[in-house]
């Protein structure tokens, strides 16, 4: 069980790092406005549609897309939260 967990973490470390960067970026950025939030929401919606279109691809690629999708929606929530008064 632990070997499988560490092997998966090693395989997906790049995607996890990039997802973490995508989430951390809006937290540290103070120049976020509603224009940026709308663009990020559009990107998140497009990514969701693309993921459903590519749902028949191989599992490794699909799991990477799921990680990116989660990161995009989390960063979208952070950006919208920073735009609220």
C-alpha cells in the first residue's frame, strides 16, 4: 500500500507542484480585479469542457487533467474571494 502511494506521488510530483503553484499564485497576488476573475472562470469552464471531451483518453493523462481542473477551480475560488469586499 505504502509503496503504491509513494510511487504515485513520485509519478505525479510535477503535476502536483504545478497545481500547487496555480493555487498559491492568486493568494500572494494583490493586483487581482474582477476582469482577472472572469478570465479565470472562463478558463476553468473551458478546462472542464475539455476534460469531458477527452474522457476516453488513457487514465494517467486523465488523472493529470483532474488535478489541473481541481487546481484551476480552487484558484478561481481564491481569486473571487479576493475580489469580494
